[in-house]
C-alpha cells in the first residue's frame, strides 16, 4: 500500500517560513523610531519561561499603550509588531483584531509595505489553521505588493508559501510553477535556507506527480544547500527521509532502507526530533516488509508505535497501525490485521485525518471480505467528497489569480486609443464567438440526433433479443407439450392395454404362472405411474417457464468474453424476483451492461470482469468491476458509451458512479429504484 504521504507532513515545517527575520523587517521598513517602552512589553511577552497569562498580560499592556499613540505612522509600527506577537502567542481573537486595525491604518497611510505585512501575517495565520483558500489569497495579495515594490526576497517567499498551499490541495503542477518562480527570485540573492525549502518542495511535488528521477534530483539539490549553511543541518534527516520515500515509491526498497538508516545515524536525532525519529523507524520497517525481510520488523514497528504514543503523535500512530495491519496480513493473521486497520480508521476519524482514513478503508475492504461492500462504499463516498472539496479550493485559487489579474488589466487601460482598440477587438471577438456558438450548436444538435438514433437502434436490438429469447422459449414449451401429450396419449395407452391383456390371460391357475403375471402387471403399473409423473412435470415446466434475465446476461458475457478472452463472474442476490421487475428497467440495465462490456473489450485490456446485482431496500444495484488499465477520468473526455450509460441511469431516476485510475482498473456503479413508472 502506498504511504508516500507520510512525508508530506514535512511541508508544515515551512508553513511558518514567513515568520523568519520579522524583527529585522520590523525595524528596517520604517525609518521612524518607535517608543521603547511598548517594545519592552512586547519582548517581555516572548519569554517562554513565564506563564501564558503573564505573557498575555504584558502584550495587552503594550497594546493599550499603542492605542494612546497619536502619530499614525508610529502606531502602525506598533500594531504590526503586536499583531505578530499575538500570532506567536496563539491568541486568535486579539491577533485578528490588531491585524485588522493595522491593515486599516496602513491603507490610510498608503503604506504598501505595511499592507503587504498584514496580508502575510494573515496568510500565516490561515495556513496554520488549515484554511487554505484564505491563506492562498493573503499570500497572493502580499506577493503582488512585494512585486511592485521590487522586494524580491519577500516576493519569492510568498511564491513558496503559495506553492505549499497548492501542494496541500494536490494542485501539484501549480505548486511546481509557483516554486520555480520563487527560486528565480531567491537564487540571485543567495537565500540558501529558503532555496533549500524550495527544492525540498519540488522534490515532494515531483514525487506526487510520479516523476521520481526529477524528485531525487531536487532532493539532492536541497542536500547541497544544507551543506552550504550550518543552520540547515537539522533539516538533513528530513531530506534523507524524503529521498528514502521516493525510492520506496520506485519499489527500490534496498535504497530506501539505506537512506532511512543513514538518517537514523544523525547525532541526537531521537532527542532533538523524536517525531521524525519515530517516522524513520516506521518507514524503515515498512520498506523491509515490502522487501519480504520480516526479521525484527514487528519489533521496529512497535518501537515506533511506543514513541509516537508517548509524544501523542496521533497522525503517526494511525499510519503506524496501518503498516502493522499490512504486516499481520503478510503473516496471514487476518484477525489482527483487521483490528489494526480498524484502529487506524478510528484514529483518523478522531483527528480528522482523511488521508489515513481513506487508506484504512481501502485496506479493510481488502481484508474484511464480509464487509467489503460497506467499506468500499464508505471509501468511495469519502474520496468523492474530498475530491469535490479540493476541486472547489483549486477553483478558488484560480479565481483569485484571475480576479487580481483582471483588476491589474483594468488599471492599465488608461488611454482612449486603447479603449477604441479594445472595443474593436471585442466586436471581432464577439462575432467570432457567435460564429463559434452557432457552429458548435449545430455540431451538438447533430451529435444529439446521432446519439438518439443510436439509442433507438440499441433498444430495437434489445427488443429483438427479447423476442428471439421468447421464441426460443416458446419453441421449448411446444416441444415439451408435444412430448407430454405423446407420453400420455401414446405410451400410456399402450401400456394400459398391455396390462389389460395380461390380466385377461390370467386363466391358468397354477401358482407359478399367476405369480409371474402379477409381477409383470405390477411392473407395468410402476412404468405407467413413472411416465405419468414425467408427463406432468414436463407440462408444468412448460407452463411456468419464463425468459431468464440472468441467463440473458450470462449469454451476453459468454459471447463478449470470446473477443478479448476475459474471465467473468456473475453474482446476484437470490431475493431478486426478476419477473416482478419492470421490463423497461431490465432492458436499460441490459443495455448499460452491454455498453460497459463493449468499452472493456475496446479499451480496458481486462483479464477479469465481475458483475454483481444486489438490493438495498427499494434500490437495485448493478456493479461492474474490471481489472484493466483504467484511465484518468478527469482529463479524458467521456465517450458516447459513457454518456449513454449516464443518460439511461438518469432516465431511470438512478445514480451513476464511475471510479477509475490508470493501471487501477475501472468500477461502474449503477443504483436505480425498483419501482419504475
């Protein structure tokens, strides 16, 4: 099971990257000298040896004094410094209050640097709270101001912060672009610490994009910057861990193990960074497990588990237990494997860790065959909701960029000549758009007509199949009835006559003859009774036979499987009474299945196909699963076949779900109500 997301948590080391050098910036960006007493209280509030209440009291004192300052330029400096101090103290209410006041004052003073700082502070705050869209918006606004001020250092830092937010919502391509922009600004300034973070982020992003060679290149670049700056030495085990994870994703487990072991050799790692130490142990054990080397693996897993439990690392505990579940599964101890996976599931729910929750549901679906459908359903629902959420946030990011660029464009359009040119261009564009719309609409109409004709043709074919099946059954019924009549009227009549003849010949009174004839008479009676029973049985079967929907499905699969030689299996709930189900519903289900099988033959290259019919209250479920090559559902346009399936499902007032990934096979889930008008 993939667990590369383990090291994504390292990104959070950089969420606060924009809080570095605050003191230097606070004193340099404004030339006016502030009152010393206020800063004395601010500095006193930073002493961690004091209680939280005392530190907050000092900061409140500084805030009260700042409100008495009459000079706006000085008061804005106080607000910004106090705002940052409240952020570090994690007093959310006061932080937002003072930051709002600082923003209003800097806008009033037209202090661009101050405005940028308030946006940056808010970005850090929202990032820490996990409100990614607001964080991205704040960083974006700050970056634009720093760009105008030619403050390349802070502009580059904002790009890095935006890149981290994009990576968090799986916009990896966008994150890569933002990080490269950050590097272009920071590299000429020799800002090694921030460049290290840029290359580390690129390594993580490229690993997520499965470009492992580039990911290794960037992580090695990050290692080079660690060597250039002594202050970065503490980051070395992080990067070694990241490199190990990349090799693990490449299934080069021996190399992964070597990097984990190298990181674990770092001096005082267990004391200085217990959390990372436990993670490395877990990763090391997991790679050994994947390599099939289980010697001491269980012991290492439990050592990591104990450490994580001692520091209350709930996220680490969740993935640790998930790895243990895989270990027990490898050892064929299914009961313990399921128990560990369930513990991961509960921990993930408690900590709102959707990533590990998805992984636990997937593993439980694989291990707990009795509850496979339940866990698969839960996985699909959660995964769909997360994808929708991430897509919504990505759209927000795009709108932020678009709206800001639109405002910028509006400011550029100043001259009358440009307005006239814009108007002309707009008219030309409008004409082109109208032409495009007309052409496109015609094309769509033709496409719709074609699809409708195809659907009608498909329905006629299906009706012909039903008619053919009915005629075959009708022929069988007639043949059975004919045999029944011949048995009853012909054979039985002859047997009955023979029995009477034997009875009339029973004139001899010697004992041997009488016994012999009685024996033959009894045998004839038994034959007569047997033939009568067969006759009745044949006649009854002919009267009550019906067209078998499942038999039709199996016939379809038998025919289609010969095209690409896939194996198939049909499972259905025996409680389904197909005779009572609306013929229109059965027809559409047959067509949906036929379309899906055709797609499998054309594109999937599948070896196995599984068809399942089951019921849930008032709903009938059709599940079609293949182990083929799959495809990227987001990037690939839906063909006519999939559109027809979706259209049929909607007409049945049902729900259509398509789950597929490259090299992961494809699942089609159809849920329709029993009662169809």
